[in-house]
C-alpha cells in the first residue's frame, strides 16, 4: 500500500499488506484503516499525528476481500462468499 500526499503529490510511505488488496475501510472515530485482501488477510493500520502505523495482519477467511466498518460500534464486517460451501458474514471487533 502506498501513502500518497495529495497536497505535495509525493509518495510518503509504503507498507506491505496481504496478497491482492481490494477494499479499504476507515473507522473515523478510532482512526483505524483496514485493508482487505483476496488472500484472506486484513491488514490493520492506525493513524497517529497524520501518519499511518501498521498494527498487523489478521486472517479473516478465504476471499475476505470486501470490508466495511461502523465507526460508532467499531465492528468490522467481512462477507465471505464461500466458507465450507456457505456464505458467511464475519463480524470482528478490534482489541484496543
């Protein structure tokens, strides 16, 4: 993932994420960014003083490349189209 400054038009940082990143979701109240990847990994970042810091990677399940977050409850929603033959909605809450 590349952090790009829209004011200066310069690359500010580069972070490793899971394979085949697809969808980003941002919890504006906790200032946490989630990057969902087709590999089943969700990479987690926190914004501190205008800079991103990688917190880690979480295994969410196969093809969990779509993510949504509710900034009020802080729940992260990860729909998985086929987990052992059935669709699943995985709901996660960050450990803070």
